[in-house]
C-alpha cells in the first residue's frame, strides 16, 4: 500500500490510472493477529476462525484504502479523482482447509462465489467523484463489470482509438452525474462461469429487467483440479514475477443430462426461491434465445483469442528455459505422500499434467 501512495505522489499534477487489486479476503486466509482477536471476540463462541480471519482481512484492506485516499487528499487530487470500489464475486461460504467453515451472513441471496445466482454475482458498486457525482445516493438499478471501462474512458472526453471494437458495457457517467433520468434498467445482462472449457447453458444466466433466467451448474463444469492449479497460484504469492508455460490442456465438458433453466422474478424474489419457468414459457424462450446468441458470439471470440495466446506462449518459451517442474510442484502437488512404487502414470505430475511439460522438462 505504501507503493500505491508513492505512485500517487509521483503523479502529482499529471493524470493517472491506478488499478488496485487486493488479494484480501481471498485464501490463504491471513490477517494481523490483533484484528483476528477482535473478531473472535465479536463473533463469540458461535463464530469460526475462518470468519474471524476473513473479517480481519476486510478491515485491514479498508485501512489500506484509507491510506490511499489520504494520499489523494494530501496531493490535492481527491476532488479530481474518480474512485470505483467493486469486487469480482460474492463470498466463499464453504470450508477452509485450515480455519474451518466460512459460512456467514450473505443477505437474502442464494449462491456464493462461482455461482451465477445472486449470492455469487451481486457485489458492491461504490463510486465517488467529489463535485461531479452527487453523494449519498443508493440505486437499485443493476450495472455490470463491463460497464466500468466505457464509463471511465468516457470521463476522459477522448474518442475511441481508430479500429477499436465496440464496448460490451455502457457509459454510466451521465446517470451517475445526475444528468440522465435513469440507468439502463431493462437491457440484458449476461453471466457465464465455467472452470475451464466453456459449456453452453451450464452455470449461466441472463437478466433483463425483473426477469432472470438461470441454468444450474454441473459438477464437471465447475470442478477445480486443485493439484493442477494451486501450485502455480501459490508460487505467484511467494515469488515475484513467477513465470511458467501455459497449461494448454483444455478438455471439453463431458456431455450429460442437465436440468432445464429456472426463471426468477428478482423484483419479488431476490433470493431466487421460486421457479416461475412453467408459468411464463414465453419469457423463458425469449431469454434463452438471447443468451444462446450471446454465448455463440462470445465463444467464437474466445476460441480465437485462446489460439493466439497459445501461439504467443509457445513462441515466448521457445527461446527460454522452462522452470524446473520439480520446483513448481515441490510441497504442493497432491501426490507428495504417495507411497514408494506408486505407478508414475498417476503419481508423477509431469505424466498426469500433459498440458505442462513432457518427461524431459521441455515445453510441448
């Protein structure tokens, strides 16, 4: 956080953009012990260590933000700075392997992180721009994460660069500043969350006005291969600028029978408890058609982008030595306690993870 404050001081008198992506309150759950002790006492015997640490992490993050805001004020930049505070997903309510249950208050909403139910996608959206955005307003109109880019870019007053593609979102600044009567309440907002390869109609949703059509997720589409993913994730936490080749293995989600979509009226049922699909088949059909068209368009773009990324990654590593995979997986891979003589086809990560390296340690 001190680095961010120094960045603000160095930018004195010049326009700047600062994207501050906090790790907190993501796992691993860690916070200063005095703060954890404070929330243990507040929660009492009914609280869990995971929740106490999570709340402590949030308070520590808030304190860091206060230092950033104070730096803006010290440099006389507060009145000229747009601040957007938001999140990428709702809370994790499952069990933390070290600290126990993370179950805590999440309003009336169903779902959690990784779900496209409201509990997984409703997040804070707080905007401040003293003198330009009236303070103290609370709005119920939904906005989307893809709205922030056109909103902040629009505030610069610059035209889009030549050849720029259209924004997915909309510029909210006229509405935020009070110059527009209302936010675009009835536009369609699309949601899709799969762990690896995209799968149509799996853990997906479309919202238009009061209606939300939701397709439940499947275990295959959402399952995380922790032994495969976590080593590089944890290395990134402990080693600056850790680099490794992309994992290019991306198996499609297996075909399986899936339940039909559910329809919710969020104006009357924000907790998504009453499925109205049978009562409004016309709404289901209309929203399903719109979501299918959106998914088809995005999937084509995603496939093309992934092909370009893989090509660039192969080129990048062609002239560089790949990291030693034994270093990457040391103390992390899930077979470290495998008994001697275990079949290497199932116990050796270099054999199991065919998307990383071959047995010689070279990129494929």
